[in-house]
């Protein structure tokens, strides 16, 4: 029997991920590392922006695509991470790694509290509860003086650790790239681990998972907390890059945008999240630029909305589905 | 020896409706205990209480002498209670083997070991292969479960139960929607499982029930009206009236 050789292949999708194109993420990583030397100004800023959003989208992919939990409040952990980075920095700034740990820890803690309650609901109720908690966090920062109110708050000095000084733009580039590699690598490992297999099982059929003996609540909560911490990482990077945070980071628009990135790129695939972040950011960038679309640039929300409707209608499996379709034809 | 699983005075009310009323029964290793009754007799509610999906309003459930009435479903599954559902409940996107492997993984979860691949888990892989072997699905192990025939899916669900190495099997209409040949295959499988498992079988196929069960419990409107060996049940006047005409019973 050839069951042992077949055993490595769980699903056609898994075969795709770990088959012929497993080197692709590494290639992209090397390309991005090299590009760091060449890029300057606007292109470099754009790449950094996309990488940060890719981390954010990847963190949500763990919930939406890997566990089947559609959260519409993911901006809360992103914002909490960013605010903690600023609030925990002293007059003279703070240590990069200490602040990073604090940001991710705070986001994880908030995710633990929200997850513990919201995971008792399911379906559309879960979506609403996560949204409600995110709005709560938004209004705490918006309406109290805790973080400078609706104006937001500035960092006096950006975080640094020895030569890793976030005042330096190329340091920002490589720190963000390292964070992206870390996030992608961690989630790729999780996806193939027993934990990841259990999350996939929960996504497909939670009832069967419980009947088999899995305490699914604990698994979902763990995924929720990890996703929160990684969103906090993305938030920290935004704060350290911009030296500024405001409550809009926690608004439901941002939660919606990151969800769109995941859907646009393709649910369930790490590459999909990255692709979605790239596509969404570029679309937004192009559609809001006079040079490309003329006076329509002032109405970029409208054109972006139409573009996304078009994308989702034509590519129900997201951009990653396009790549897979091409592969199948070969 | 007293039964592996003992149920005492189990009752479940949904508002004013008494779905299961004071049901007591016993499951023994080496026996198929069939529960029959019309639709709405409370059979599925009974299974759901035994597997821990819903809490009983009253009564006690003992497994090997230990009171498990308050234990959550996942804990009961690990304690050795496997179940199948009336509606096939599998992972359609995964291969047949991954269906079984994932079920078996519950016994060796190690969720924190994120650096180890799930496929490297020897124990769950072996349990999956054994379960597929036992149910005669080995040749279909690489097939995506959603593409299997109805009968094979039902068998796979039993295989997934077996992969968790249960002592008690709660099977909710495993023969539903099956053709003659598939029914035959499932009954042969149940015969083979009998010696090492205590089986509770909810089933509408009376021929199958009378052929395979050592003990039959008849439920009507949530209550047990008769319980005994197939011969006694066949000749029980109350059972006959319940099945022949509802008005006589009322």
C-alpha cells in the first residue's frame, strides 16, 4: 500500500502550498531584502506600508481563513499595539524590543478578554460582538484624554535598540521586513502543525471536532490571542514608523479594510493575505492619484468600491485563486 | 458485571415539552443495544445527552462506574465515547485519512508544538490507518471525503469514531439512506466491532435492528415503553400497538 506516501498530502491546497512553489515566499523575502538597498523615498515608503499591512492581514487570516472566525473588530488590536508603543515610550523614547513586547502583550491581553467573551457566540453574532468591542476601544481612545483624544498623540523619540534606531528609515524598512518574515514563518509553521490542523477542522466542522474530543473553545481562543498579538505587532510598527497614532487606527473602517484584503487575496492562504495587502494598497494608491485617474481621484472611495466589487465577482476565491487556476491548466 | 455505560432516569425538557422522560438503560461491551421509536420519540435527544452535546434536566450517566453527567462533550469523547450523527458529519474538504487522523489527534493534541507537523504525529497516523483498515476504507484513504459515495461517507464517520479508540459507540441512524449492499457492509462492520465495544444503535431499519441487536429499547413520546431482547420486543403487546396504531396507545 502506498498510504504512507499519500499521507503527507492532506488537501489539494496543502499540496500546492508545500509542493513546487514552497520557495516562492523565500524568493520574495530575498527580493525585498535586496530592494531595501535600492529603494528610497516614496517607493520605499510604499513597500514598508504594504509590508505592515501584510502583517496585519496575515494576523486576520489566522482567524478568518484558517479558523473560520470572521472578526470585524481586528483594528482594535492593531490600534492597541500602536497606542501602547507611544504611551509606554518615555520622554527620551524607549527600547525597541521592550516596547515591541509591551505592544504585542497588550494587544494579546485585549484579544484574550474580547475573545473569551465573543467566542461564546457564533456566526453573525460573533461578527457583531467583535465589532462592538472594537468600537468600544475606539471610543475609549477617541473620547478620553488617555491617548490625546481625537487628535491622537505623538512620539517624542522613536524606539531604538543600539544601532536599530527607528529614526533611520532603512532600519524601519528592515525591521518591518523581519517582522513580516517572522509573522509569515510563524503562521506557516502553525498551519502545518497539529494546532493548525485542529483549527482547520474547527473551520470545516466544529461539531465533529468536539465529538472527537477537542475543546474547541480553547483552540479558538488561542488563535484569537495569537492573531491579536500579531495585529499588535503591525500596530507597533505603524507607530514606530509614523511617530504618531490616532483613534482612526481602531475604527471599523480599518477592520473592514483588513478583512477586504483577506477576501481580495484569498481566504485560507497566507499568500492570499499578502497578495490582498499588496493589491488593496496599490488599488487605493492608484485610484487616489490625479496622474492616473484625473479628477476621479477625489472620489477614490467610489472607484475603489467598484473595483473591489468587480474583483470579488470575477474572482470568488481571491487573487490566489487566479494563480491556482493557472496551475491547474498546466 | 454491570454495564460499561449506565443511564439512570434521564430526562430532558425543552420548555413545556418533555423530549426524553425518565429513561434508564445500560450498554455492555459485546452488545448492540438498539433504541427504536417513531420520529420525535426522543432518540436523538437521548444520544445528544449521552455524548454530552446537551445537558439533561434530570438523571445520571455513569461510564465504568464514574459519574460523567457533568462532563463536557470533548472530555467524554476522550473518556471513550464516540458518536456518529444522523446527518453525516465529516470534514468534506480533507482526505479520508486526514478525517481519521484529525479525529485521532484529539488523544495526543500537543497544540503548543507548532514546529512539529501534524503529519509527523505517528500515533494519530497509525490510529487513522487502523480505523480505515477496520472499516474497509484503506483503498479510499487518499480520496477527498466530500467526493465519496453516501455509503462510504457513513462508513468514514464510523471510522472517525474508531480512530479515537472509543469504548462506547453511539450511532445515530448509520444506515439512513443506504442501499442494500451498503447496509450489508455496515452491518458486517458493526458485527465486527461488537466484541470490543458497547454499541448504542438508533435505527429505523427494523430488519437490521432485529438482526444485529442483543437488546432493544422502544421509545414513544420520550418514554421507554419496553426494553428487552428482540424476541420479547417482537411479541410485546404494547410495542405492537404502538407500531400498529397510535390511537390504541392513547
